[in-house]
C-alpha cells in the first residue's frame, strides 16, 4: 500500500468517524496521535477516540498498538 493510499484511507475513515460522533474536546496527546472525547450522535453515549496521526507502519509499532487496543477493549 502506498503512502498516498494510506493518507486517502485515513481521511475516509476519519470522515466516517465525524459522521457518527460529535468531537467535544481534546483529552490528551501522545507519541502516535491524540485522544478526543466525543458523543455518539445517534445514542448520546460518550466515548474516547484515539486518532492516530503519527503512526509508523512497522511490525514493532503495530504490535504495540494492537496490545493497547486489546487492553482498552478489556476495560
């Protein structure tokens, strides 16, 4: 996958997120991106969305992110 394809995919995914959630404010920033508090437009449920903007596509970083996702899902 080329970098231009990745950027296009990233933009289209974020476009879907903002159709579903109203971004309320920035919670924090980290090495890979930002965490934002958002509200589901349909249900009103509050969520935290991690928007990864500075993500390297190598095996080590991918494993770190997958581990983080698994930890968040278990909470």
